[in-house]
């Protein structure tokens, strides 16, 4: 039996092979009587006694992880409504879910705000104010954004809502040429920035 120098026992056996045999509860006559191999078995036994109770416990994902995964899955299954992007080169669109993800990403750069939900609705525009579809002068559909956020009590100020609104409106306009008319903010939680987000 070949042994690697870093795992070799004085008896010539490879400690990793002996450990594997201990784990599978299979051993030969040598391992049953060799003090070095028995030492490996004893180490395995001690580790098993310490770790078995933890290995037997059911592992449940935190609810926040499940919600995040499900939100991603549902977003993939439901791509969202297309919103026109003004373009001289022809029709271009962004979905409302993609725009919401971009707005959330922009807000998440602020350590004083955690965005829980971002919903985008179109604002009804009188027929006379609409441009002809798919023309270079077509104006974007006015949008209303509803946010649910948690805020840091150490850093969030009374001007925080206006900062959030400005960031949402600027991101929509500068990145995607979208006209965001209203931004409604619901503060649903308060957190400490001293705790990891």
C-alpha cells in the first residue's frame, strides 16, 4: 500500500485510508491491532461523537433567503410589462421588473436604506397628451413607484425620503429615459448599521 509522506503513519499505512476505513466501519486485521491505526480510529470516534448531533439536525434556510430566492424565481417566470424607451433607432423597451431591479440596486448603494419591495405602475395620461407610438419623439410612459424600505436609525435623517425619491427619479431618467412622476415610500422597519446587512 502506497502512502503519501504527509499522511503516512509509522506503521506504513496511509492515515487518510485508515480514516476512510474508520468512517465506513471496514478494517483489516492490521488496523484492528495496530496502535497507530487504532489512534486514527479513536480520533474518528471522538469527532463522530462531537459532530453527529449537529449532522442529525434538520437544516432550514432563513426566511429572508427563501423570500429572496422566490422573488428571483418569480421574476424570471414573470418578465413584466414592457415600458418604451425613447429611441431614434427604433422601438426599445425595458420591463417593469428590470427597471425595479435597477432602482433597487441604486438604492442599495446607500447604507442607510434597505429596499424590501419596489413596484412600478403606469400613470394614466390623457389621450391628448400621448405621442404617436414608435416615433422618435415618443415620450416615456409616466410611472409611479412604490417602495417598502428599512432605514438605519443611525444615519437616516428627516430628509431621507427626498434623497430616496431623488435617487429613484434620477436613476429612471438617466439610465433608462423613464419619467417617474411619483415615488411613494413606506418605511416598514428600522435597523442598526452596526449589524451586518
